[in-house]
């Protein structure tokens, strides 16, 4: 396997998929959880987020890691934190008796700064693998490359037949760029 190239101060186009292409992001609560994790990790690890889209079985990001971290660090923290919180909620829901992995409205669920937040250990409840092991990365070469990748990200919900109107798809930076909506997550805008 080829080694990943780390270039400080560069923007990366990232694709990361769920384990066995499970469609875990077809639930609004799970998408909100990933957004909250992005907000938390961005604050803590100081990366810049230029674009994103959440599709039921994968996520695309346009991200620039902070100088003290590389892209693998940033993605490891995002995926790891999300997996811990996701498994915590699945375990809590199963313990409360929700059937068929349907998620509860999570009334007592809160994101915590506690790094040690782990799923409760209950008989028959085991943490799930949430993500495929690695991720795909592409270093953005120039302004045109950035625009192409951002347009690809924004068009992904149509490509995957999730919606035919991007104006109504909330899990994308399309809302930030075209409607100036920053209520889910604030993104960084490039100097093009």
C-alpha cells in the first residue's frame, strides 16, 4: 500500500465510507450527530472545513488540517469520536429496549467533552465497526480543482438519487454557499 503524502497548508478532498456500505446516515439524528462531531473536532483540532456532504453510506469533506496535525490525524479524530458516540447511542437504545436498531429521539443524549465516553457494556451489546478502515484523499491542486471538487460534493445527493432539489437537502455545505445558512455548521470560505 502506498504511503499517504502529507503537505502542510493544503486542502484535501476526502471520501470516507461506512463499514460494509451501511446506510447509517439515512437518519437525521445520525447526520446531526456527525455535524456536532465536526463542530467539536474543528474547534479542538483547528482544521478548516471548506465543504462537506453527508450521504447515507459515505461522507465527502474539503478540509485543511491545522499545522500541528496532518490529514490522517484530523480524519482519525472525526471518525473515532463519531464511532464512539454512535455506538454509545446504539447501546443505550438497545438497553432501553428499542427494537430493530431504530434510534430513539435521544432525550438524555449530550455531546460531552469527556474523551472517555464509551458505550455501556451490556450482555449481548457490542460496539459496531462504523467506518471502513481508511479513507480516500486528493490534494487540491488549484482553484479550478477546488471548484470541481466542491461542485462534486454539492451534486452528490442528486448523483445518488437522494433528492432532485439541492435547495431541500440539509446535509451539505450547499446550504452555506448558496443560502448563507450557517445554522448547522459554519464553514470556511477559500480565498480564490
